[in-house]
């Protein structure tokens, strides 16, 4: 600044001898005081005004008003010495007042006076800017003085002056010049607040006034490390590890991501996105810095874009084997609460959020205008599509739009009036359905009435939207048993979770459920001489040491598989039931020998005295009801034609058992088998459940647990229903198939003036540079959730969309419709416990790699296609050629879908 002042003063001295050019005194007064160049004119924001010492200016006024150029009142050179604190730094004195210490002159008036009278040797001109404050314009006499320091050297500040209207970017550029930072290095600014905390200056396009920067504040310039990290983001404790990481030099982009706890879904999405060449180059070359949108109300204040940029720079620095995406995870959770915590999520959902967040953070449209959507109204498709795309770009213009956005054609037809509505809508990815089989494979266990036959495991093919009766019909084909003699139950934890009726839907049965189908006797025949049987649910319990003093049900534990047993109504007695059950259990329950009968007869007689049921009581039960029966889904066995118990007598009316030694005792219980039911309400016709209670010693002697758990596999179990693989093109065809809208999502027909279940058809009009295809593997219904593990065959290269794009095509450029695969997000496992990984092709080497959290391994092309493929990333071939380096400058990388060289390190991920 001093050098500049000296040059100006020298120039003024050079011009000073030309006194013949100096106008008359009256003319001088008019030019300085009035007119366009005079000090009385209004201030204009951004222009320069100069300070002149009040005493000198008053002397000049006396001089020009006297009218005598040879008068002794000549003021001499402009001298502002009284306005400075010293003659070295030329710092302005504090508290100067306009009109008392100085006057303000516009630039033109100042230059006139310097030309006419000169400036004191060595003094700098005191130039100040006019700033526009919220409600007033004023000359900024005291600019903002900031102390600039480097992050690596906080003890050596450099003082620089800035106007309140200067941008923060000027501060950054000044700091880079002061500290000799090379153009290739990336820097950012922090400010130190009064309380000692530090705050990022994210938006460098705002003014110092908007950023609330004040004189005396310390501004720290931070330079990004070679490994892509920022010094401030690393704790001091890991500096040694960072130095070791910087020494590591690997292939850029071949970098794992640490699993923070169920964050494999996030890692998979990030690895896919990181291997989109044009997007990664956009961040590596810092083009995003000029497009960060900090004021977009739909965005994340640039924080998501900056956090993603940090990840990309670290992963592609070549200095990391793996990185910890903790900061990115925190940012995502802050702006999308559904990703808070460490629960498992969907990689496609995270990808959708990330693409939308990056788009809004990098949207070049700073103020979105209102755009009215227009229907085709009979106009040509080309015209309507162009209008729709232009309207989309008026509100949405970013690198994400440039890279990932395409255009649909949506056609709706009213089923009543035939009105056709055509609109063109942008898309960021294609969610294509998988062809779904209308058949379903279910595994069941068939329990015959013949006690000699072990339960049989069957694998049945049934309609996916079928009923329980369809399941029985399918089993009948294997067993020859009539479906009318079958009852279906869901067994869980040794009890009946639910006993199904024939008309119930199969969709309520999950694949993980244990389904048993029991043979029961024919019944409900209409006729005078017909005999009606009762079906009784039977539980097995073992008596354990009682946990309280009244020997309650807490001392009984369920075990084994429950049974559904047919009992003739005319044999409903305890003794008859005992022998029926003994017969049904004969395969794994041994009858006592004659010696066993003789032993302990007296003891048995004593026991049976207490077990004979009395009116209102049952054997083994207490005189009071142990508690209300717990209602559950299996509170009854039958409905409709399967209602054998509607007129059955209650347990209190059953005949009493004879006094004799039994292997086990019988007890009526509730549907859970956990509480004795000593009273029975006949009005409700509630289904009685019977428990077979074993003493530990008797169970040990007569009950064969191994035989009881045994079962055989029917031949059908060995048959595997092979799911034929489907081609990706079939999924895309299904996506463009005409469908009818669901009742929950009707369309309002403007002609009929009411909501209609219209037919809808989607067509592809314009495809993006990078096409994301989401395979809809997860199916959700009211009763079930399932994952489709169908193998989708997708090409590694030359995926041709020319047959699907309905826009008139450029036949001379077929590469505009052909795509090569660059990344795949995989999902292994089921709905509740799955794991995400990634296949990706490195943009520099053309080598495919398998990313499994922080582990990275090279793979061959034949390992990429699997049933786990979930989200596919394809790059248009013309873009791939455009991104390749020019021949001669460097060896061109292999095609994104090139064959990988053989390696002993290849891993089989299928």
C-alpha cells in the first residue's frame, strides 16, 4: 500500500509544474463543490471516495473564494498527515469524524485536486468504498482489518484490509496470494470467534458484512492434505497413522469404506456413485466449488455436496486402503432422520436421497420460478417433450441432471370417456419390476391318522394367491388322501399358533412358518345314521419342579409337536380319550409291561383318587379357575363345514375316568397350553384344548424323544423348482407395459370430472448419460414381505435401448442408445438380515473390483452377474469415448467393461 501511495504522489508531483493547465479559482470551486464530479452529488454503491484532511480543505476553500491565485492563502500540496497514527504503516486514526477531521470527495474531485495541487510526498491516498447497508449508503471510512493465518502456522498473522462489501472469496484469494499457495491446492477458510471456537466460512460468494466478519478477527486458511483429508478433521492422536497413510500409494478409487454398524447399504451406494466417471471428475477437478448452492430451501446448505466431495477426494487420492465415512453418515442422518442410528436400510433409498441432495446442493438455479405443467392437448410429442424438458431445466440444472436425468412419456386413458392425457416427466433412475411367478412353493408336514407312519415333509406348488383349500388339494395329489380329511395348522413353540379355515388366503402364511397338515376322519355327513367326530387339539407337557406353593401350571413345560386328533362324539370320556391318544402315540410311546402294571398299583390308586373329574372340575386342576383363557388366533379349530364342536358337551359333562394307572394325565387348557381351564362356558362353544401331562420319570421310561421327532421326506422334497432366469430386457418391457391404476391411486379425468381407474403406460423418450436401473426385488403385500431371488441376466456391455426409446432416433449415432455396465449394488440375504456389496469398474484402469465394506478385491467379469444384483449403473458409450484421454497423451484405459487379467487373488462372490 505504501508503494502504491508513493507512485501516486510521484505522479502528482510530475503533473504539478503544469500550472498553466490549472483552471481559474471559481472554476475549481464549481468542479469540486458542485456538478457531477462534486462532493455534493449522491453516493453510489461500490464507487470510491477519498478522505481529505479538514484543515487543508478549509484552507483551499479560503484560497478559491478569495479569487487571487497569488494570494498568501495558497494551501500547498494535499497533506493528510493529521489523519494517520504514524508515518510508517499509515494506519488511520480511530474515531475520526466527518466535517471535523476530514471531508469526503468523489474520485473525480480527488483526482482534480491531486492534479492541481499534488499530494504530500510519501503519503498514500485514503481511498474508501461506498457500501450499501440495509437502509442506507455510506462511505466506509474504516474497512474490516482481518488477521490472516495458515492452519499450519497460527502464530504468524498477516493483516489485510477489506470492505464490508467485498466477498469472502476475495479474502480467500488474498490469503492464497499472501501464503503462496499453488493453484492445484484446495483451500478453505475458518474464522476464530471471540469465545475461541472455530466456524467454517462455507459460502465464499457472500460479503464480509453478510458473513458478519469484524475488524480484528482471525481468519485461518486450511489446505487439503495430499490424501484428500483436511487437517482440522483429524484428531491429533492419529497424526502418526495419517503420515503412514500418506506414505501408502495405491490405485486411486480402490479404497474400502468402514462399516460403522449396519452401514453396508450406505457403503454400497457410495461405491457405485464414486465409480461414475464424469461425476467423480466433476468433484476431483473442484468444479463443484463454483456451483455450491447455499441458499436453496430444498437443499442441505451445500453440506451434503461438501461431505460427498471429501469422500471422493479421499477415495481417489490413492493414499488410503479404506476410509471411515463417519462425517458423511452424520450429515445424512442430520438431513434425513430415517437414516439416523445404525439400523439396516435400503441402498437404493439412500442412493435416491443422495442424488436428490447433491442435485439441490449443486443446483445452478438460485431462484426457482413457477412453471405450469401443460398437457399435450393433441400437440406433437416432439414439441411437448421439448417444452417439458426446458421447463424442468428452468428449475433444475445441475451436474446430477446432466448425468442422470432422462425423460418419460406417460399416457393415461380414461376407461369411461376414452380421454387421453399425455405428459412428459423427468426421471433419475428406472425402477423396473421382475416377472413374478403366479406359483409358490410351500413346505409342509403331513401327519397321518395311522400312528405307524412318521410325519412326511412335502414340497407343494400352489397358486400364490390361492386359498388353504388349494394347499390341501396339492397335498392330496401326493398322498391320495381326500382334501376333505385335512386340517391345516401353523405350529410355533410346541403349540398351535393358528388353525386355518379352508377359505383363508395362503398369503397369510409366511415362508418361515412351520405348517402341519393333519389327517382327520370324515365327518359332517348329512344323514340319519351319520356319526359326527370331534377334532381335539392335543398338547404335550412335562411336569417340572413347581415354582410356587399351589402346584400351578408354572410347573408344566410344553414339548414335542402338537396333534389334531379325531374322537367319535359317542366316545367322549376321559378313559376313552386316554386310550385313543395312547394309540395315536404308540409309535414313540411304549406301553407298560405287566411287571410295570403290578409295581406301584397302590400309588396309582392314590393318585387317581385326586384325578377323577368332578362336575365343574378337571383332573389335575385346582378348585378355582387359574385365570381367564388367553384369546389368540387359534382360539377355535373350525368354521363353516369344519365346526365339529358346535354342539359338543363341555368338559364338566364328560364321563369320569376309571381308577387305574396311566402313563400320563389329561388336562383341559387354553389355546396357549399354559393355563388350566377348570370351568367351561358351554354358551360360547369355545374349542377345548387337551394337554397330555407327563411326569419326568414316566416320560423318561416310556417316551422315545428321538422317534417322536423323526420324519421322512417325500420324493417331492428332492425336486427343486428351478426359477428360469429372466433377461434385463424383459424387465424393461414389463416396465413399459400398460397397467391399470390401483384403487388407492386413481386419476382425475378432466372430461368426466371424477377420479377414474385409468390405464397407464410409460415409455422411454430420452435417456441420460448414466442410467441407473433398480431391480424391484422386494415385494410388499398386506400379509407378507418377500425378496425375489430371480436371476436377472444383464449384459456387461452393449445394452441396446434403441427398441425401447420411442423418440425419433439418430441412426447415424447408434452409440447414443448403447450402454456399458460400470457398477452393481448387490444385496445378499433376506428382508431382515441382509448385506450389501458392490461391483465397480475403475475409470482409470478398467479393472473390475468387489467392494465389501473396507475389503476390496479384483474380480473377473463372469463373477458380476448373480441373484444378488440389485441396482445397476450403465454408462452410455458415447460418454465413455468422450471421457477417454486423447491418444498420445496417455495410454487410454480399457473399456469400462473390459476383461480383467487373470489373478490368483480373484474371489468367488457367487
